C-alpha cells in the first residue's frame, strides 16, 4: 500500500513539473517576439539557422540560440554583449504562449518576413495597388489608375514587432500615394488607410 502511494506521489510530482513549462520546438520559436509595457521595449528575432538578433531598450545584439525542453538559451559571442546586462540571465522559459526572462514576458508577433515576402494587391475605387516585398528588405509598389499612366514606386521596409506593422520608406517621400507610411497587419492581411491588401 505504501509503495502504491509512493508511485502516485511521484506521478503527481511529474505532472506538476510538466505543467510549469511547456516544451518548445524550433518551428514554434522562429519569428519575432516582442514586449512594450511602457517601461521596456524588447524585440527578439529567432531564425531557422539557430541565430537570433535582439533589442532591449535601444541596446542591440545578436548571437546563436539552443533549445532544451521549455528553455531557450541565448549565446552572445565575444564582441556581442548581452543587452539585458553583463550579469543578466540569458535563458528564456517558454510558457505555451510567451517566453519569459525574469520580469520580461514576450509574445510572438503575428507577422514575419517569410509571410511578408511576395506580392500583395488591393483595389479601391478606380485605383489598383500592388506591393512586392523581397527578402533583402526592399519593396516595389505599382499604382494603376484608370485613364492614367502606371506609377512604379520603390523603397525599403522594416517589420516593427511591437507595433505589429510594416514601416515603409519610399525612395522619394513625394511619391508616397498614401498619407501613412505603415501597413498594419490584420487577420493575415496588410491594411493601410482602409485599403486591404491580400497576398497573391
């Protein structure tokens, strides 16, 4: 009876330990994780090749990472200081929806470069817009208006993890056909000034 009770106790301890943290696979980790709570601005991008880049309150760094169960180990090589502090921990714990380091809890941003790269199109009234995003951070925008000559614009873009949008930097600011320079990301689509772009 005592042995049976001991077995149940051990099983209960194992279940409780498993409930504390979840195991994370690379497929779940790859992407952008961010936090902005009024005090801290944190962003970490994990890549397929086990490399990462991060920003913590303006300080930037990069390195490699490894996974062990529910933990994500960050390795900052020589010359790449830990932006969280010289003596700070560099192990994030995965909790099913977030990764946590001390009092910092980061959520995964829904948009990433792999999904963004490609052709997106939209039409409003008599105007048709087409954005083409490339992996090197460049974009091309074609504006077709009925009865007028097509306009081809270009520039660079940056994914802003905290805002969950794509910031556009046109080669010529006068060429921007929109009042805004940011494409929001909503339900898998890109949106700017009530114009919704769908990926082809």
